[in-house]
């Protein structure tokens, strides 16, 4: 699959999922249509996680996770890594 040019909204959506991934908050939940479009493009995949498995009332959370193509597409949009710079995905207040 060739990586097409992503819009700013698509890059922001991938960044939201990437930030959830690196802070262990998967799956990322959203009802926005942009995420369904990114699933169709192959950048995201539907994901589920069950909390409280084996307990009386387990909770299943449905959302999205990055595919390898989505992770690559997001990271390819980032400027070259500078060890002195703070990553925009983990900047406080973003």
C-alpha cells in the first residue's frame, strides 16, 4: 500500500491514537468519522480490551489502534528527531 499525503486532520487523528498507545490507554475511543476513514485506508484497526476479566462485571471497551502502516505514516510526518526537543505526542496539555 502506498502512503498517500495525509491532511492535517488525519495527522492529528493518528497523533491522538499514537499518544494513547504510548501512554497505554488503548483502545482509543472516538465516534468521529475520520477514524472510520483511517480504518478503511489501513492506518487504524478496530481494537477491543476487556477489563475485569474473571470478575462479576467485566467491561469491554471498543476503539482503535494503529496498524504498522499508520504508525509509519504518522512518524514519517514528524520532523527529524532532536533529543533536546520534546515530542508533540506527549507534550503536557495537548
